[in-house]
């Protein structure tokens, strides 16, 4: 019964995080540089990754990616074909949860109250999630968006500029926010058997 309750709680957390990540997509996130934007949804995905591990985080990322594709991507013309859409939405958003690979050492650092290690694993999780997601966009940019590059600019440089800029902006924001959260709200990262996501 307790195992069933735990699984139900994890499923509920995955759904909440995916919905929250999707809601954040409606907040203006352009940086002022053409094509460069921040992906706020990586913040709750990173929290879940460190709270529950890689499986739940990737499940939330997949759900977020499908929602983003259906609710925004297709309507805005960001889905050029099935292959590109699959790479830049379900795949890219799913691998954003790879930061959960650091779940166990992060949780151990939390239990030991080892502040330096807590920050180290937090940063590692954010960086891995950001790099994994934007590598997908980078390769898709070379293959599918190269024709949008300025005349004379190689497709890979164009894709690196746009997606690299987005990765840096998203990564910096994620590092700042996750550092603040793990410092001031550690309870968000504790996978308790009972209580809500933000329970103390």
C-alpha cells in the first residue's frame, strides 16, 4: 500500500512539474538577441531531477515537450516535419531531465548537510540538463534550420550562435535560481513519503 502511494505521489509530481514547466513557456523569454531565448521550464525539471531522480524527471520532460509541441510549436510554425519535431520536442525536452543522474550523490550531500557538495551536484545537474537539451536543438539547427542562416554563414555556426546563446542564458538562469532554492528551500528537494511537493 505504501509503495502504491509513493508511486502515485511521484506520478502526481511529474504531472505538476510538467504543467508548471509548460505554464512558464507563456512568460516572455526572449533575450533581445534574435533567436536566443531562455527555457524557464528547465528550472522545475531540474528540481524534480534532484528530488526524484532521472526517470521521473525525464517523464516530466517528455510530457512538457509534447505539450509544448502541441500547444505552441505547431501553431508557431516551429515544427517543420515529423523528424525535426520529434528531435526538438519529445527528445530534447526528455533529455533535459538527465540531471537526475546526480540524484543519489545530491541526496547524500543533503543528508550530510555538506553545503559545497550540495551546490556542486546541483550545478552539475543543471548543466547536464541544459547541455543535453540544447545539443538536440543544435544538431536540428544544422540539419533543418540551416537555410535561415545569414548569407555566407555556415549552418553550424548559425545554429551554434542561436542555440549556444540560448543554452548559456538558460544555464545561467537555472544556476542562479537552483542555487537560491537549494540554499533557502531545501525541503523542495526532499522526496518525503507523505506530504505535498513543497511540504516542510
